C-alpha cells in the first residue's frame, strides 16, 4: 500500500535500531493493530474496530496515527496540524513515503506507541 516503486528505500540510511524496526514493521503492516489481527483471524474488515477507544472506527494505521484519542498529546507534538485536520489513507501514504528525515523521525514515536497497546 505504501510502496509505489521498487527501489532501495532511503529510510534504511536514516534510521537505526529500535526506530528503524518500528517504522519498517508499521510500514509493512507487520504489527499488532486491530486491522492486522483481524486479518489473521479472517474477520471482515468492518469487524476490525478499535477496541481501545469509543470511536467505533476500524483500527488501521490511519486511526492510530491521526484519530486514536490516547495519542492526541503525542500526535500534536510531532505532526503538523494540517495533516491531522482531514486524515485519510492518502495522508498516511504520503507520510510514510517522504524522504525528509525530520518528517519521518517525528511520527516514529507514534509507531512505537502502537506496539505497546
């Protein structure tokens, strides 16, 4: 979903250690988000709602980066307000495919937080 062409990803040169691992796992959908756990259990997408909040939204990457209430403080400190106004999967894709190190590093705390849920 995030990869648009087949070439070496520049973020491998930008990150190291734990930050690289969490970013790669998040980007490759190798995570414990509700959307992935439901896929492993062969649940319908509409049944993969976030069970950690009351928004009744599908627990996908967009939800946890831009809408999950417990990440509001972290989100506001690392993401520009304009990205959070009307988030969608296109916004997530642009965020994941940027080659700007500062723009990639900042949301990594959100990716890491999603693994502790």
